[in-house]
């Protein structure tokens, strides 16, 4: 079964430099991925699972800024202002800064968008315009406007 699959036996990789042959082999691939052969996931043998969990003793960076972050930020600025750079570095390692001010993966600030290239800005604006509003209750109104078909 593996010898007949173009992806797993390396045929696609070898044909990558030949344009027409590569396009033909891609077209011949099975579209439904459930019909294609797949490799079974190997079982990981970890004899000592508690070693991996205990390796990281440091806090991870929070996703968004909270009220407690602003308090620790003041402590960091005081240490830097007093010239205690090593203490400030230790403090930041013990209290990592958040990754963003707000935990919104889809939101991009206007300042960030203004610094993007013009192509990126137009693509982001087009994505907002192509977004369709879905009104599930409108289906009832459409069905009411239809005339009943008599057989």
C-alpha cells in the first residue's frame, strides 16, 4: 500500500523539479485523505514522566496584562531608576511581562495596521468587507414571502 502512494514513497518529492510531471502527480493524488494510507503514531516511551514536568520552575508569561502586572511594573521601573539592573533583571525573570495588553488574537490595533505595508492594509480591509452577517431569523421571512405551490 505504501509503494502505491505517491506522497509516502517519494514520487512527489522527486517530481518537484519537473513542472508538468509534478502537476500530474498532484492531480492524481486521492482527494479524500481518509482513503490515503497514513503512518501509525509511534508510542513514546518515557520511563521517567515526572522528570519532564518538573524541569520548568519559572512562571510562564501571562497572555494579557492584569492589575497585578501594573503593580510589578512599578517595582521594575523603581529598580531600573535606582540603577539596580541585575536586580531588575532578576525581578523580570521572577515576574515575566505579559505577551500583550489584551488577550484578543483577532484584534489588531490601528497603530500596528498603520505600520503595515500597503498591501497588508488593503488585504485586511478587504477581509473586513467580505465578512457576511448571518441572520438566522431571516429564513422565516423568506419562507413567508414564497407562494405555496399547488400540485
